[in-house]
C-alpha cells in the first residue's frame, strides 16, 4: 500500500507535469511567433531582394556605373530608393532616355528602381544603372568594391561587385538637374 502510494506520487509529481507541459508548448510558441511576423509585417527589401551578375565599369576617374540583376522574392513590389559606395563620392540611380535629337542621355530615375513582386529588373549599359558620380580612386579591372542599396522600407543590402572593362554606352549625362552635374576632376 505504501509503496504503491509513493509510486503514484512520483508519476504525478506536479513539477514533472509542468515541465512536460512547458516542453510541449515551445513548438507552438515558435510557430505562433513566425506566422505572426510574416502576416502582419511586410517582408523587408533587404530580406527579399537578391543581387546577381553584378559588376562595375572600369574607369580612371570621374564617372562610372554598376550593373546587375535585382530579383524580388516576395509578394510586394520593392523600390530601391538610393545607393552608396565607398568607391564614389556620390552615387545616383539613373535611367537612359532617348532625347528629341535621337541621342541617348542618362538622368536620375524618378522614384528609384521598382523591382516587381516575384519579378526582377536588369541594370545594364544603355538602361537603368547605378551611377558613380565622382570616383574616389581609379576603378581598376579585377578589383572589387561594395555597393549598398537602400529600399523604400529603410532596410539596406550591401553587395560586392567586380570591376570589368567595358567600352560601350558612353551616354551623356543630361545635366539639367540642378546640383547633379558631375564635379570636374572629381
Ligand atoms: Cu548614369
């Protein structure tokens, strides 16, 4: 009688029961947290934008540009609103347009680069590009530098791009935006 009673107490020890209940509850708590995050908070640009095939045009001084492909792995459009790089005093988001006289000119892209939901955009010579407006030092073929993109939600992502030779697409800078003309000799 006594030993049976002790065994009963041992099995139903409240501390053990509470411990088991707490262990069982942990997976539910984790699931609850992650599902709450993804449903109430839109995915941040930094978490869903991938940069591929990135490169930068070699240049001794003045201006250059970075290119690549941006892919959006989310269900909302993400906009790149600005960019920076240690290689250039000023960095702008540019598009290329055909002027009335048929020549191609580049200018700041109004509103930034929109990467559509579940889609991608190409930054390439003759089209949208990340413009380096005042190189801090020569960009030599084979060297690397980083570029940081900031998205419309305030998050940012930094990628490393390699410098390549590229002779084509020497578009003129439109230069009719106050304060955006390149600094001579910069
Ligand atoms: Cu440009």
